[in-house]
């Protein structure tokens, strides 16, 4: 079940805000009945009409982008900066699944399929998001223990499912740490390291589940295959 304004927007005919206006103006019917309540939930089986025209559900698209540094992960930016959407040649209303910071690089998925986006993001599905963090200082065993057993950040418990030191550069005093999480809270990795006393200087998302940036230069993207999409659903269903 999804909110009516989202279903209308996802069909590609207008923005969510415009969809809300249409609903409030009494131009939208669900199974023949006028609905003027924002947030009414509808399913795939409900027939939604706008101005008497039946909505066709938009063809779904799924992309994997190797996000470069210096790009925002939103659909539009009030400062007019380039967004990840500008990098992808499509007419569909796609959006990023979760966020990578302006200076974070690596695997970013984009789609116009809300169900798929929820499946990837919901922590209960335990889809691995694997990051490589270059942190200032030499990470201690105690810090790893804390990251893996949960720390409270902004009143929320955040846990890494795995933390592995990949390399230590004692000359420049840096550690290269692979950290796996299942959630995607804002600035989560950076905040988790800050909470145990380390500053993240560079961050790359190396993987979402089995998906990597292999074969993609920075800024390049490709479509996910049907096989990859099914495999992700299978992984989620096992949790
Ligand atoms: N965690 C962060 O701190 N930043 C990102 O971009 C992604 C995860």
C-alpha cells in the first residue's frame, strides 16, 4: 500500500506536490470514488484516475551509479548544484535509494520503484552496505568492539555488523577500515567513527550486497539486470 500522492507522482504524470493539489481539488478518484484526503493508501489493485484518465503504472528502472565526489544525492538542490539525477539519462522520475554525502563516492542505487527502494533500505532485510573509510589515527581493538556492539549517536543505537582494518599507515597515522552496516541514517558512518574518537577523511561505499562499482569509472552508471534484482529480493527474503 502506498500513499495516493506518491502513486500519482510515481506514474510520471506530475510531481508529488502537484498530485496533492489534484487530490485536494477533487480531481482524483480511487475505484470510481472521489478522494480528497491526502495520504489515502492505495494498492496496485486499486484503479486510480486523474481527471478521468486511468493511471498507467510507470515502467520501472533500476540503476547503479559510481557516485563521484562533489555531487549531491537528492532529486533537486536549492543551491542549484549538480545532483546524481543529472548524471543519468532517463525521462523517468527516478530517485536515489538512501543518501551518500557530497564528498562520499561509490555505489549508489537509483530507481522509480518504491517497493524495491524500501526493500534495500529496511534494516530488517539486512542488506549489507559496505564502506571503506580512511580515518585519522590508528583504530584500536576497543573502538572496533564498540562499533560492532553498538554506540548511541543522536539518541539512536547504531551498530556495525562487521569492522575490519584493511591497512594501517603508521607514517601518516591513518587506518583504512572496511565497515558494514545495514541501515542508512544520515552521515551514519562518519558519526559512528566520531563517536569512538576518529575522524573520517575519505569515504567510499564499495558494495551494496554483491553490487560493486566494477567496470564503472567515477560518474558512470549501468542498469541492474533482472537477475540482480531478483537476487536482491531473494537475499532480503532470507532475513
Ligand atoms: N555514512 C556517512 O557518514 N556518509 C555517507 O555518505 C554514507 C554513510
